[in-house]
């Protein structure tokens, strides 16, 4: 039996390791196309600010990690997939046959159709190679324009600002992190950034990037322009599905998978950013390009690849956590709410504190927070366990900070001390 | 046999000795805000509930960590955070459905219960026996884990 | 050392918050909390100031062991000049805010001046801000707590505040923290409100890390905890029954002040005792007591968390009182119950909830109601004054009505808020006030416990049991049993208790530990935490220094030896029943000797030699 995993990001690595555990005798091959050992894009910002060395981004810390486990890690680019013969064609002309295949090819930055995007000082921030390039330019005092203030943009924003660059952020939508935060929270993050010396233009597009001497000139659609030594583009990502063209395997935005993370070809599975799987909250298929979902997908795909029964994907909860210059924000599930549901909200603009809970009946279905660092995961727990809150819903409507108590009261056997005293 | 923390809320008086013991053991400071175990107060009901990581089998935090900073300690079965590896991305804090991995802004890292390497300070400090460190199978702990598993089937 | 070495000075007039270093010379002479803050007050405030003027200051102070793992290391005190007594006031409270202040990096906060508008102090580690409290003024303690938690979205914010009683001038209003813990006595809350300071909200995440010798500290505190656990009072009695364990005991020895101290035994005591609180009631089969609860770091956990019978008349249609909250401690049960002749446990619990909800001292309140009931009994107060309420001994309805009007400072509640001394004077019978220096008595009749007579008469904050709890020796035999009916040896006993207690009150520890601990248990904990070389002897010396400092403040404020006395009733009217039948308090046999062993003159002034020996 030969299980092949294409893509050495978190989903691929976790799947390869799980396959090894679940099928000790099978052959497991992990194919990645970047020169470095498998690494985490999540860690790149910390590499950018030199908090960690490049090795600190590596998903696994020992050089022989994969070899020791009998996982054949190969650096190769897959150029073609032939489902009929269950073979992969590699860029060096070689072939790789599989019995089951996991596509964990991830995603890549979208390149907006703007004149000047191909100038040398314009870059995305996606790979370690990008990061090295940015680190070389984004010195203290350097003028940097960041295009896009989505989740990824904001992660980079933090790193760019901390590295001392003079930063201007341009976001097309009318608030920051528009796909993760509501108006209130997105605009509070903007205010926070502004008060920390970052220029933020929301509702603004970049019309063109021009050369200006040794530097760049970024022309905005509001009539103004910003000079820059570096432009970083973070205008979104899209799944790497080119490999599937002409294979007959169904794709939409990503690779369509069923509740077993299986594609329309029974021998081919998909996980992570490339997979268009079930969203826990909506029940619909969508791409969730987030680390926890990649990890879940990787685990679950492996179980299904070895034929374990009951390894059903119930959907992943969409969630994100951001640290924007020290302001920590998170959102979960249906943070935007559900029609007919109730919402509880606490807002303190002066102190940048915000908590918003969204309910359907007496079940928590979504949440947004700013400034919350303690027990924040319980929001996910309450959403994913679909805990019926009963009387605690009323208490949370009154005081949404008591989510941990609500969770404990509904899931743990809490007795009364007086019964012990007697 | 692995041991586990047994939490019996009905014996808790809310004194926070456990939180101080935890912070002192791990940070060298009496500082409940840095404790890995927390006592939750239900004022209207007159109840107190100590709660911390149950070292769950699913290990949501461990799997969510992008840099392998959370690993299983084979001696205790605990999921330990290696602070030198943790980059502070906080993904584990949102991934843990029990809310027991927390970000410590002062260190820029996350913190969670590691059973103090096999001799939990909270259990030693608890004056009422609400927190004990016992053979895992002898506790309601397995039930607790079963409940966790049941309420949160692996997606 | 376990001091944070930092004080926050808050000038309410100017609206400024300024950090300054702790005076370490003083810290080594006064330890912390009660002693050290009294030193600051004496140094900074003219003892003659009007207590409610901006010239008075209010100090919130922790001790070096506050916020540490020492058992009961969660205490803090509020020190100011009292509007009730005109003497120095130090009210001690548990709960969690003291430890939070310490964890935020502060040993004490000194409030001075008066804010032009209501404000609250928000303190998060080094960040201190005075924020507008317009939306909080006029709110109860419970509402204030809720609003501030919502405003800051922080369930772990610890809050101390005043209720409506303080705002409306009740002279025995306290500062309530953590919903139902209070620096309750002597009107310290009234002073706080007079400064337009509604609340102090603290979040501390720095912790207490700088104990002198960590290993020795852990050894000493662990040994101390074992001693507490093995002791019958601190290991069993207090956690199970709370201080209410005393209700039946004190009643049996005939030292239960009853109906404004007309009698010394209360026939209804068993109905409002600890045992009664554990009895399931008819309506819902649940006992009054829900659980015991601990203050920060306390391994005793004497606190009572109670509910009121859901069928009880007091809480019909009042949902906010239907949950559990701080229940009856002995002193409160006595003042609200025995002293008013009311034996309805639920009415008492309700009145106690109101004391917490709007921040007034249940001892002074109950005693004042008792005095008002006696005035009503003799016709000096009538239904015309009360707006129709029959203020009779034994009437639960009268008691709970009184609590409601004092809470909000409405109608006759204004008169009741004056305290017993001023109320009795106003209605023409000053002798009926059971007070010393204007402060109401607690729950031990000095006719049946002679040492407590001297305790009350000489207490620097007016009648108070916690300044020298000789009950411990005279009734419970701790550390040695003495005869409650004799005066012999009592001056020495009172002095020893006063000095030791002053020292304990300055450490951050709870005086209840002394049922099990002596200074020989406490000194090693202080010594391991702090520089200064602490022994039982040096601690006693600090205690004596504090006592004399407080005394000197009071003398400078205009008090004299004539104020070291008891109401006539206790000196002339003999106890009618019980073991103390026929007894009065023989203060005159004790006081001169007490002055002598204190090194004071015959008119109760510390001699120059005494002051210089102690370095006051």
C-alpha cells in the first residue's frame, strides 16, 4: 500500500504522520516543492521580526524526523496527476504511483491585476523566500505599503510595524479584517493601528504601482499617492488546484470533498487550504484557509485513507486569532450572526474591549472578541459542542464574559460544598 | 499507570491556593493571573469550580500548533508547551475547546498545565482535597474525558 | 522582602495619580497595613480635622504577606479618621481586592482631597486612572460591581466600593469589596463617599515575587497551614459553622447582649445559630447555608454563603435576593438578631444582604436599631417619627424595614444612619446608647466577660472586639483559660492581645489564625518574607508601637481618658440571668492598672519615656 501526500504544509505533514501511525506497514511518501524542510507559514511573521531563526518556522524540529518515521520526504514539483493509472508526474520527469493520494497543495497569494505588480520591490509574503526578501528591505525607517488588511495582511502588518518600518496599509473594504471581524471590531482595530502610528486607508484601492527613482510610488484611487521602498501584497489567497485540470476531479473554488474528505475520485483525498470542505456552522462547502482546519483535515483524511470507519467530517469551525500590535482579536463560527438569533454585546471603545456572542436559540453559534486572552478557546468549545445553554443563555445575554462558567456549568458535575460539610 | 488531576468542585472553597502554587511553581511569583489552573466562581449559586487542562486525548492544542511547540511528555502524558519553540501565534488558544490554553502577554508565549512534570503543585497546595493527583482510572477523570470526547467528537 | 515598595498617591482634588516609594524606614518599624498606614495617616493628617472634610485622607493598605501563599494572606485595611468616633479608624477586610492591589504592584493607596465630581479609580498594574463615576453614583454596591465588570469586560476585576448608605451620609457605612466582604466598621465608607470616590477597581497581573527567602517562606507557610488544619477551631469549627459557632456558646455563658443590652441571654439564640443555618427548611428542603467560602489564600474558609427561604416575606418578587450571597457571621447575627430581639433567621439574612448591598456595618446598624427600639419602647420615638412603623423589639418587619431605609438613606433611615450615640442624644436619652467613643458594641457582654469591658473601653477605634479578643482566653481557653468573671490579670491579658493583634493586623494575615497560631507561628512567616529580622518579640514591640501611635492620634484629636469608659448600663445594671447573674463590668478595677502597665499616666497619656522607648 502506498499513500502519497502532495504538499508539505501542516495538513500534509500531519496526514503523513497519522498515516504512518495508522498503517505501520504501508509506504508513506510526502512531496513538497519548496527547498526548505516542511515549515509553517504561520511562523513567518515571527521570522520576519527575528524573534526566531528560520529553523524556528520548521514544522518538525529534527532533521531526521521524517526519515526516522519511515516517511519518504521528497522535494519535487508535481506537474500532472493521472487518476486512471494512479500516478503523479514530477517536474524532473519521474513518476510516482499511489494507492491513495492526499492533495494538500495549499494555496497561494492572489495577484491583483494592477499595473506595476511585477516590479522587483513588490512582493507577496507567503514563502520563506518572500520573507527573506522582505526582511532585507523592511529595515527601521523603510517606507512600506501593505496592500490588503485581511487576516494574512494583518499578521504581516504586525511584523512589519514591529520591524520599525513606516507602514501604510491599503484595504479595499470599508474595515480591517472584513472576513473575520464585524464593522465594530474591524474599525476598532483600524483605530488601534492608527493610534500606534500605522497609516490605514480603508475603502481604498491601489490603482497602480510606479517607479520613482530608486523607490516606488503607490497610486491610490482616492487621488493620493504614497512613496514606498517596498510594497507587500496580501490581497488574498486561492487554492492550488491547477494540478486537477483535466483530471475530471470536481473542483469549485477548491477541491470538493465529501464528509470523508474524499474527492470525486475515490482514491484521491484533499485537506487544508486546497480543500473545499464542510463548514461546521453553515453546513456548506467552503475553503477555510486556516491552521486548525488544516490540522483537522490532515488527521481525518489520514484516517479515511486507511479505511477507518466512522471518520466522518462534521465540519470545521471557522476561527481566527490575530495580534495586531498587541491588540488581540478573535472570531469564531457565525460571528456575523444568524437570522432570527440573539446577540449579546459588550463594547468599550476607549479601552479597546469588545465581546460579541451570537446565539441560535440557546446555542452559541458565533463570537467576536477584542482584548480577550483568557479561556478564549471555550468559545470554540461551546460552538462546536452545540451545548444547549438553557438558563445560562440568559446569563450570557446579561454578561457575555462568563462563557467559561457557562461551559463548566453545562458540562461538568459541579456539586455544593455544603453537602461535603455535613 | 498515568496519573491525572482529579477535580472535585464540591470541595472547593475558592481560596486560590492552587492558583498561587501553580504560578509560584511555574513563574516563581505568587500571581493567580499566570496560573494554569483557575477557580471559577458561581456567586449566585455559592459554587466554586477549579478547572484546568484535562490532557485530553484529542490534544487539539498540540495538533493546531504550527511549530511543534506542544508535545506529549511521555512520563506524565501531559501536553507540554516548549516555551523556547512557541512563537506566540495563539492558534492553540482558540483551538482548545476547553479554554485551558492561555496567552501570556508578558512572555509572548502560551501557557497551559503540564502537571508540573508529575508532581502538580496545585494538588499539594489544595487545603480541602478538591484537587488531587491520582491514578487516572480511579477518577471521574475518564468520565470527564469521555464527556469531552462525546460533546466534541473529532470533526 | 515582600513589600512592593510602592505607594499610589491619589489626589482627588487635582485628579492626579502619582506613584512614590514606600518609606522603608517606617515599614521596618510598622510592618504594613494597619501599622504602616496609621503611621502615614498620623504623619500626614492633623488629628483635629473634620473626618468628612477634604483634609482627611483615606488609605487602603496591604501587608507584606498580602497576596502571598501564606494562609489567609489576603487581607487589606482602610485607615482614616472616623466620622463616627472622631478617632483613628482601621477597618480590615478579606475577600480578594487586597491581594489584587498587591499583585498590581502596590503596597497602599493614599486618597487625599475631594473630587469635584464622582469618580472611581481604575488600577491595572502601573496604569492608574480616575474615571468618571456619574453613572455609578446612586447605585448600590452590587450594581456598581456589575457595571464596572461590564465596562471593563473583565470578570477578574476586583472591586471595592461604597453603596448608597455612604453616599447619603450614614455614619457607619463601610467599603465593600468582592460583593460581600467589607472594611465595615467606623464609617470608613462614609469618608470614601465624602471624597466623591465611588469605587476602586483593580486588576493586578504582576504578582508578588520578591519574598526574601522563598524556601524558608514555603516551609514556614506550609507548617502554618498544617497547624491551622489540625486545630479544632480553625480546622473544623470555623469552616463548618463559621464564626456563628459562637452563638450558642456565648449565650450559654450569659454574655449575649440582648435587646440593647438590657439582658445577657437571648431566648431565640438557637434559632439563629450556626446549627440553625445547617437545618433544611420546610419550603424547599434546603438549609440557609449553601457553602463555606474562603477569602484569598485562606485555608480556614469561615465565610458563609447563604440563601434566603424563597417563601420568605422579605424577598417576594425580589429576584436579586434569591441567589446565594454573603450570609450571617456571628457579629451580624447577634446585632441584627439578639440585640433587636429578632429570631427570624431569614429576616436576619435579608438584612445582612442589604448591609452588603449598600455597604453599612451590620454591627452598628443592628445596635442602632436596638437603641431605636428601646427608645420606641419608652415612647421617645413614636410611629410619627417612623412613618407608622412599630419599632418593637422582636419585630422582624421593623428590622428589615430599618435596613431598607438605611440602605437608601430615606426617611427615618437618616436618623438610624446617625448611629446609636447621636440617635439617643437626638431623642433625649444618651444613656441608652451602647457605645464607646461613639462606636457600637459587638456581641460580647462585658458583664459576663470582664476582659471585654476593658477591651471596649480602651479600643482605639471605639467599641470593638477585634482589638483584643480576650474571649479567646476567657471563654475558649486560647492560649490559656482565664475566668471570664474575674478582673484579675485582665489588664495584662488585654495589653498582650492588643499588641499582638496590632502586629498581626499589619502583616496581611487574618486575626482568626490566632485561634491556632501564636506570634511564634507568624513571625517565621513574616521573617522569611521580609527583611528586618522578625521574631515574636520584635512583632510584639511593633504592636505596642502601633497601639501607642493610635492612642497618641486620638489624644491629639481631643479624646481623653474620660472616653475610656462603658455605658452606665454595663457598669451599674447587673446581669439578670445566667452564669454572670448579678455581675456588672468592673472596669474601675482594671483601667488604672492597664494605664500603668502601658506606661501611661493616670490620665491615660503615654509618657515621654514610653513614646521614646517605642520610637513613636
